[in-house]
C-alpha cells in the first residue's frame, strides 16, 4: 500500500507540474503577440524575484499570506464546502488586529500575540456565518460568503474613514502602528550575526509570522488526519450521507469547518496590517483572498503541500510585478496563467472520473443480454 501511495503521489505531482508548465508555455505564446521583447519580459518574470534581496523578501512576504489563505481553503475544500469568504475574513482580521495594535498599551511580547489572537478570532466568528446559513437554512455557501465579503469590506472602509484615518495626509490610511504593535523581522537578534541581520532588516520585510505559518501547517495536518474533527471533515467531503449515518453531527461539523478556516484567513489579514503595511489602509487585501483558491488547488487540499504551492504561486505574483515594471507586459498576464492553471488542474482532476464512468458504461454494455431471436 505504501508503494502504491508513493507512486500515486509522484504521478500527482508530475501532473501538477505539467499543468503549471503548460500554463507558462501558453502564457509565453500569448506574450509573443503583445510584447516587443517577449523573451526579455518572460526572463524578468521567471528570474526577477531572486535577482535582488528586496525582491526576494517581497516574494517570501507574499508567500506567507498565500500559505495562510491556502490552509483556510484547504480545510473547507476538503469538506466539499465551497466557502469563498477568506477575503472578508482577512479584512476583519486586519481591522481587529490593527485596532488592538494601535490602541492597547502593552509591551510587544504581550501586544503582538494578543493582536494575532484577536484577528484570528474575528476571522473565526465571521467564518461561522456561512457555515450556519448552509447547515441550518440550506443557503448556498458560495453566495452567502461572497455577500459577507462585501459587507466586511464596507464595514472596514466605514471604520477606517470615520474613526481611524490619519489626521494628516490625503491617502485613506491610519497612522503607522507603534513598534510594539508591529511584527518584527524573522531574523533572530544574535550579536555575532548583527551585520547580516541589519542587511535583512533594511532590505526585506519578512516577519516572524513565517514561524507561525510553519506551525500552522502542522497544526492543520494534525487536525485533519489525527483528530475526530478531521475525521468528520473528511467524511463530509467523501460522503455526507455516510457521515450522517456514522453519527456525525453534520450541521455542527459544517459550522466548525468554516469557522476554523476563518482563523487562518484572519491571521493572513493580521499579517497584512501588522507586518506588510504596519498600518490600516484602504483596499488592504486587494483581492488577495481569492488567490488562496489556486494555492489549495495546486496542493490538492494537502496542508503539508501548501507551503510549496504558496511559494510557487507567490513567485509568479512577484515575478509579474517585476515584469510589469521592467517591460511592456502587464501583470494581468499572471491572471491569464492563473486561469489556465485552474482549468488544466480541474480538467486533470475530472479526467480519471470521466474515464471511470466510460469504462463502467462499456462494461455494462458488454454484459447486457442480447434479445433472444424468435424461432
């Protein structure tokens, strides 16, 4: 069984890599028609994030947010619950953690954990709502979660505009958080590495939340495969009728899955406010909440694969920004590549099922009794 599992896993990874390669190839072909220097544009796209230290930092920084979002979507997708509320959960996570960072007078070793917990709790509470609507009112979770995203964004904008906007400056943003409420650099403060640390701090904004991501990955994997909650989650995704027959409280499990998913989306929002921007500003997520869908799809809803796919997709996003600045190709090219990846992976996942159904129909046709001829 182990050999079969490893063989299947290798084939699965190979198929995903082929899908990504095909999408990049199609993207290059499209670039040929719209760029005067398509090769130069694509070289900057593929190599840009590792050519300078600050670009490398931007890549890792974005991958941290994407990994948290990927974990959020992995949970709901594994349960076959298609909640798309990560955008709104990110926004409330950023808002609540930012308010704590701004107004709670505590030392950093108390304030930062408190702000992160508050942001996670905000995402948890918002995540309960689509789960409740689906479980008890049979509302479509896609529609309800998307509507909640809009509500969360508008509440965020209202609070920022009327209560948190900095008195000076025309841009809609709060004042910068105090040092006690800002995530510090991930690089440890070791005396004999002080010079290297100073370089990292000056040129990158990679924060200590990278350690939280590592812990979160193993926590989600443990929850999913080693706890009763994970068993219920997987049973919901495999066969909801069997789960109900086996004694699972389907309504409670549905609510709990969407709520726990919101914890990681809220953490992603806290990372944006306390680490990336160190303040609250208008359009803080910029639609990033939906990018976690691609990360979860590439990881095949496997939490241990999420960091790898987050790094890969974050690399493409960082490369797109560099390509836009250094060539005549817009970063929307990555949106095209993203759409192609989703289509190819979806098609690849559907192909075995289609092939199985074709074989079933053929076998039924082969054993179908022929009508007896009249004598």
